[in-house]
C-alpha cells in the first residue's frame, strides 16, 4: 500500500523570500543574526527559507510599521504577551502627539506610535470619540441637524 505524497512545503532562496516579504536581503540577514527569524536550512547560497520564515518576516514587518520595537517583537514572536514597561524619555527625544479638543475642558492626547495606531485608526478613533461625546452631552452633530426637516412658519 502506498501513501499519497505529502504536500511539499514551500522553499525559497533568499532573493525570492525578500520579494515575497518586500524586505531587503540585508534586513532579512539582520533579523536572522539577531534571532528574530529562524536560521535557514543550509548555508550561504544554498540556504532555503520556508513558510515559517515568511510568516515571521511578515509579522515583524507589520509590527514594525505599527511602531513596535524589535525588543517587543522578539517577545511577541516567542509568545510572551506580558506588557513591556514604557521606556523612560531620553533627553532630546522627539515625540509626536495628537491633541483632540472634544469640548471646553475635555481634551484627549494620543501618541499614535506608542498606542500602535495607524493614521486611519487615529481618524476613526477621533470620529468615534466626537460621536460619543455628542451623544452623551445631548448635542446634535451638524449632519444630524441637516437631516432634520425644517417646519414652515404659518403665523
């Protein structure tokens, strides 16, 4: 009795892996060197990377784009979900923050990179906060006011 062949797992040379992950070979080698990505099968030009390597690179790329540090990415890849204490501010460091003035006396400060929010997510958050505040405070938004039918004065 012969068993059906198991599906072969994908195997990529470094150049092909880099195209799939949209990263430079130098970056991939660096991630391997610092232990973020598993070592490939084989050495030098014969080195082959599999689906797991591609998955690791895509996760690293996603988290890096969200502003997550390589130290935190290492912990996430190892399955450590414990929060990292916030870094102390260094003298001369530059921080970008958004200040949302909701109403007189109500302000929200957002640090998108630290919160891991993209610009689209920040805009969605702002819209949501403004809608909730309008609902809670009993104010109508401009859109709601425009939708209301205007009565005629027959006086």
